[in-house]
């Protein structure tokens, strides 16, 4: 299928599949430095619009692989590229490049975009694509699902590096399936003020559990929410540092009370209880008895304890009532059952 490489003028290469490649300036820069030192070692791959047996000097060829190399050559001001001219159909060339992906790993979204070219642009079935590029049908289907729900604007943002593949697949795509308008507005907000992966993950987790009114606010001001969360986390870390291990232990005990209250509230809706829930009770009782006994034993036999010290280890700072969780705990775990109040 292959022919010896040729040095072809760059203007003879049609960059038809540029939209199916990620724009990676750093990678292009690395390739440019390599070419400048040692020349172009790996040839690009191109085919004619229709299969031919002999190459014509003025023929224009479709670039199938080597888009970053062409970009690097242009950055260096070169006029020609080393190209392998394959004598095969365009679809066969694309399939061949995908089959050889171990030599040049593509990003998952690049594979998805090339598969879309084969199935939608060139009319091949998913079964045929899978067979001819050495993959199974489920792989082809999963790759296509990555971009099936993404708006064109999101795909372009990923391709040009303005949006990460993770954000596109894990946030924008599911949000677009549920609420296309919210996905569009979030994408616009991220274009203006990008969020870190961690910040966007926290934002989306909160969005999924929020009500209609809160979702509108989250969409209108995603960065404001993330900054508020970061500030709250800083405050909590400061409180933990100030209160020390005693305060952390007290906070954990309050959380346990909140969790137990939440479980009691949920139990009536679970009747009849499953065997797995019932079987967990003995272990729970043993753990609770053990921690209660340990606390009582250590409190009674603490020879270093100051008899004039307040019972409350946190000092005279105002504390919530013993049977009431903190506001942070309520926000995280939910309010206790009325029976616990």
C-alpha cells in the first residue's frame, strides 16, 4: 500500500482533516526543534482524492497523518514536507492510520473525530470500521459517544486547547444532554474565566444536587461559587489547625451523630430492610460500643488532665449545643431527623 517517500511542496497538501486533530502548540514546538536539528525523520502520510497508480507532479493530495509535522515545518519556514503517498482509497488510509495508532497515540477525542469522519463523512458502518482498523465494535461505539452530545463549540474548544477533554466529556457532555442552554452558558463562562479540573469537578457535583434556583446562580457565576468553596475550605483548614487533634476528634464525633440521624430518617422508606442492611448492625454496635468505652476509659484515667481545665477542649469559644451539628456538617450531610433534636 505504501510507496517510497517524496519531498512535496506544502501547498500540494490538502489539510482536510485538520478539524479532527487537536491543536497542540507545545508538541508542535518540540517537533520543530527536532526537525531543525536532525531534519524530518518521520514522513507524513497522504493519498490522492481517487486512487492512482502513478503520482503526477502537480497533483494535490489529502493529508491523512502528520498535521503537527506540517505545522512544525511551517513554523520553521520550510516549503516542503517528506510524505509517504499511499495508493489506496481515502477511507482505507484513515483506517490504516488508526490501526497504526500505537506508533503515534491519538487522544481519545481525536480518535472519535476520525471515526466520525469515517462513519458520517465516508459512510462506513461501525462494524466495518472496527473490523478494518483492528478494534471491536464497542470501542468504536464508546469513542463516538464521547462527542455525540458535545456542541460544536465545545468540540472546537477542545480541539484548540481552550477546554480539556476531561471537562468536555465529564461535564459539558452530560450537561448538554440534560440542559443544552446551561451547557452553552457554562462553556461561554469557561471561555472567559477557565476553572481548574478540581474546581470544575466540585462545581458540577454541587450543580447535580442543587435545586432549580441554585442551578441558575451556579450557571451565572461558576467562578464565584468555586472561589467561595475555596475560601470555605481555607477557613476549615484554619479551624482544624487552631483546634488541633482534639477539635478534629470532636468534629468527627459530631459528624457521626449527623450520619446516624440521616440514616434514621432514611430507614422508613427502605422497609422491608434488606439482609445487607440488617447484617451491618452487629458490626455497627460493636464499633459504637468500642469507641464509647474508649472515650470513657481515657477520660477516667487521664493522669495529665488539668482538673481546673474546662470540660470543653475547645475552650471558652461559643460552641453549638451538644445535640446539634455544625452548619458545615448540616450542609455536607443533611439535617438530623426530628427524633434526634
